[in-house]
C-alpha cells in the first residue's frame, strides 16, 4: 500500500493569507498540512496520509485508491436543468456537432483554461522581450 500512497494526488500551493505553503491530497479531502517550504509541506502531508491509511486499515474501512490507479470508462451522467439542456442542444446544433461533442469541448476548454492562460502570458512576456531586439535589428539593416 505504501506504493499507492506515493501515487496519490498531492497539491502544494502558497497561501499569502497564511504566509505558508499548504498541502492537500485529493484522495483525502479532509487532510491538509502547512509549512515554510514545499518540501516541508510534502513531508507533513505524506506523513498524515500514512497515518490516515493506518487508521482506516485498523478500523477495517476502505482505503481510497489513487485517482491515477482508478479505471475510468469515459462516460458520466450529467443532470442539467431543462432550460440548460435546451440551450445546450441549440448551441450544439449551431456549432454543427452532437450534444456530446459540444459538452465535451466545453469541459475540455474549461479544464485547460488555466494552462492556456499561462501559456499566453508567457508568450506575451517573450514577445515583449523580443520587441527591443527587433527594433535593434531593423536599425542595423
């Protein structure tokens, strides 16, 4: 089981309000730890997970499987209000795709929004750095 503990989904973020790093683990949403450095926090949250698994084992309770080890079928059941369902079908038809394709594209677009925004921000910074170089090269030409 210790191998699976190492495959759990650990998240470490910095909290300006707490002036500390905060560690969580997706498979155990009720656990968290804080510390001065990311490595301190990882050690703390990892130790908490080991303790939690030991307690669950002793109590004969189910130990969560790692999200990465769980099988996924690729289908979900989604409940929408009738109005949202109607609007989604109309939008899918306008886009020329099925409702499934339309909803999948919306979900994927929103899942990756942060990554895309970060990439655009990095590209903007690179372009800003290249502008003075471009002007210099034009003056030499």
